C-alpha cells in the first residue's frame, strides 16, 4: 500500500512539472517567429539571444517591457507581445526559455 502511495505521488509531481513546461511552450509559440524555435535567434536581428537565460532574468525583462522600464530601441515591439500575458504566463515562458539547450 505504501509503495502504491509513492507511485501515485510521483505521478502527481511529474504531472505538474509537465504542465508548467507545456504552458510555457504554449506561450512561447507566439515568440518563435522572431526569437526562433529554441530562442536561438536575435529577434529581428536586434535582441540579445535569450536562449538559456535564467528564469529571473527573463521575468525581469518581460515585466520591464510591460511596465516600460526595460528595453532598447525596439522595446515597443516587445511591449505589444507581453501586454496580454499574466504574471504566471510570464513565469512559465521564462522557465521554458531557461530550459532550452
Ligand atoms: C515581432 C517580433 C517579436 C516577437 C513576436 C517577440 N519578440 Fe521578444 N524581442 C523582439 C525584439 C526586437 C527585442 C529587442 C527589443 C529591445 O530593443 O529592447 C526583443 C527582446 C526580448 C527579450 C529581451 C532580450 C534583450 O535583448 O534584452 C526577451 C526576454 C524577449 N524578447 C522575450 C520574448 C518572448 C517571451 C516573446 C513571446 C511572448 C517574444 N519575445 C516575442 C522581438 C520579438
């Protein structure tokens, strides 16, 4: 019985981890055109390559674009991308970007 409980618990944990990355991947779908499938490109030839950036660094950038406190010459482009994202979607997509190898 105890073993069964552990298996069930294990499945729940694995299940929720998958859900996070799936959400992040879903959000990232709309970033691919500019940043590349694994975030490996300079968006529009201008952005830094964000692939593998730490989650916190991506979150800071995205929230900053939303609030107008971060970015370079083309920050208006990114503002349009992140305005409709919730904080949890920003977290999810940031985790997804950090996971890209
Ligand atoms: C229309 C093209 C386009 C799309 C779509 C787009 N981006 Fe960007 N992104 C850019 C550009 C251009 C920059 C550089 C903006 C600037 O000057 O600060 C940038 C910058 C960034 C940066 C900061 C990198 C840096 O140079 O400081 C992050 C992080 C980022 N984008 C994430 C995303 C995420 C996540 C999405 C999807 C929700 C997304 N972008 C969608 C064009 C795009």
